[in-house]
C-alpha cells in the first residue's frame, strides 16, 4: 500500500511539474498554443467545449495572472478571433521548429542531378520565390526538367521542375531528396500573411496596415528590362526579405536577366544586383523604379530586334519570353496575362515581315496557346 501511494505521489509531482512548465512558457504574438482551461469568469466559459483541447494562434502578447491564467487575443484553428480574460494554455511546437525537426533527418541529394531524374522537393530557401508557398511544394514528387541541375556552393539547386500532377515550377534555391519527404503544414507566418487584410489589428492602424499603404503608394515602373539601373521602392509582405526591408528600400542596383513584371501584383520578381553587394538578391515581389537604361540593356534590346528580324523560324522546344503582342493578336486584350511570361515553343514559330511570330507556345503552368502576332525573346 505504501508503494502504491508513493507511485501516485510521484505521478502527481511529475504531472504538476509538466503543467507548471507549460504555464511558464512565453507566448508572444504568432505562438501556437493549446487551450487547456477556461475560467468561469471568462465570457467564453459557456462555449468552453468548443475551445478546450483545440489549438490557437496568439494574436497579441498575453498577460499572466498569479493563478496561471492568461488574458489576450487568440485566433482558434476554426478561424475565430476571441479575447479571453482567463484562459490556461500550453505551448505547441512552432511550424519553424517542426520544419527543422523534419528536415534534420532528410538525406539531400548532392552533385549534378540529370534531366529526367525523379526526386522529391525537400527544402526551399527563404530567397526562393516559392518559399511563401512552400507547404504546396515540399514533399511533392516530380522530375528535373529542361536541363541537368548543378549544385551551388550552398547546396541548393536552380532550374525547371515538373511535378507528377502536371504543375511546373522554376526554382531559384531548392533542395531535393531521392526518398519520400514529409509534407509541411502552412506556417503561422503564412497564415498571418494570408489573413493580413482581415486582421483585427488593422483597424487600429497597426504595422500591417501601414505596410499595405506603403506598398500601394510606392512608385513602380512597368517597363524595366534586364540591365536597367533600378531603385527599390517597396517590398511586399509576401517577400522573404520583408522583415529586412529597411536594408533594401532606397538601394540601387542592376536588373537581372530573370526580372519579371507581375501585372496582377503590380511589382517584379527576379534578381537585382545591388550596388556594393557581393551577391545577387532574388526578390519574390518588389517594386522598382528605373534610374537609367544601361548600355547593357540597350545592347540586349538591339540584339532582340536583330534576332527577330533575322531568325526566320524558332524551332520546337525553344524556351522563350513574350515581349509584345500586336493589336491584331487575339490575346492582345489580355496581354497583361502574357507579357514577360515564359513558355516552350511546341510546333515552331514563323516570322512575318513586321517581325512578329505566329505559332503555338505552351506557357509555364498554363495551356498551349496559338499566337497570331507575337514578339519573343529566346532565353535558352
């Protein structure tokens, strides 16, 4: 009997210790927590069956009282945003921690990956344009498309990728594995960004609202091309460099060969070679204003004109970028959906006397389209 009592006392001590540690956790904005208990004095006590045991995200720094109850705003897993006056919580491992735990056991591929090799997307760098949507890519299977991929010094790869489900992607910094990789959940940061427009704190003029206004008001030139000298005027909250935007806004650099105008977002994605910086910086969504058109840009434009006027036919399988559409083309009214977008020539393009091409192009991530009068830039 004495042994049984000792065991019960020990279990009670362990349980109390664990609960005490949980209550001492620091719950800052963005932390993921589990709701353990709601006090009778709390306005949501009558609905406690809908909350207790479920996860939630902390929307503001919480205040703790002497009895271990917290007060503050939480967003539940069902999407409700509630202010609790007395609630007990435990900390749930953050998405970032979970991601680190999952990637620590993954065996990444190294060396050259040959075209056609079947692999799993295993990790995406913060500098890659797909980082903000990594939950839609990591763990998915596909093949290395177009060309062999050479590993960079930091272990990442860049190039075209074709998923088994038919989607395509061009990665700037990605890692692969030959073995299946666990999928990742949408992180708290991604949830916050996708819900930014409905965040209750926007009503109080919080940082997110100010940022949105800054983005909307920032100047953006829509005719920037490779080689142009540009200045960064704004960085989108969806960009991996958003948190460090003060280090980039106002800086000048040279637009890279992958600079791409996103008409639906009103900004650019692509590489900018910043002045006095050693490395190129790849932005997912940034606004730029043109400082000057460099000689490099002029030479490139001249080369494009010469190529268009001399190349009678662009062969099947060539990758091109749409540069302009004639008003006579059926896609002209929707030109914003095509300009500076990339695709593969499927049957060959023929040129006319005005320098326009006609033929089928399969757009990246889209269907095959027949253009009647289009000007293109060969990019590979």
